[in-house]
């Protein structure tokens, strides 16, 4: 009788341990590109950008890991999410209040940002292309890339009083919002 109880307890403990390990592997914070959020006020609007933040890790980023002239999920893992609680003007063009997937087409100096109405998808398709339907783009704006003041290891978005800034490696791309 005692052997059956001991075996039952051992099996139960093993099951709990296994389920804890499996659950922990689903924890997004333990990913190589962990989740991050940038939030702030621009005028009267609250802007929130939710993304996964990859690291440089000694790699060449722009024009290599992230090709020039090709749509990119503007982060890692799931598509980057851009939310605004009020209508705003992005680079002089109207963006209605809402939640959007944010994609970018990087260039050496000129970038495009696309605000897409489809949300919740993984950021890339099996072949490596951005997982976006261009027909669902609500707004496309141009922005100018510049050299960052210093090297930034992890991709970072900042929401400022003037808009948002994407910074990674040695590149900084500000996007104005009013």
C-alpha cells in the first residue's frame, strides 16, 4: 500500500515538474528577442508600440539581416503592433484611432512605414517575407533614417512628444506625429 502511494506521489511530482517546464518554454520573456513596449503621449493621443526586441549580437543588421527595399515586421516574432486612442497625423497624413500592425521598408536613407489593419499574425511567412497583405494597408508614410548617437544593441522604440523613434544598431528613424 505504501509503495503505491509513494509511486503515485512520485508520478504526480514528475507530472507537475514536466508541466512547469513546458509552460515556462511558452513564456515570451525568455525568448531570444523578448517582448517590449513603448508608450507615451503625443498631443492628446496615447501611443503604444508593442514589439519583440532582437539584439545585434555582432551581426550586420541593415542591408543584411534586414534587407533594404523589402518589407520587414519592424521587430521580431509577431508583427509589431501600433495603437493610438485618438486620430493622429503621421508625417502629415491622417491615421484613425485604432490598432495596427506596423511594417517598414528600410533603405539606406529613406524608409517607408506601413500601418496595416490586420493584427495578431506572426511577423513573417514561411518563405521569410513579411506576413502582411498590402491591400490592408491603412496608411503608408516616408521617413528619413539617420546615424544614431551611439550603438544600440537591442531594437528600441521610443514614443516622444513629437512622434516615435526606431533605434537599432547604428540607425535611428524618427517618425513625426501630431
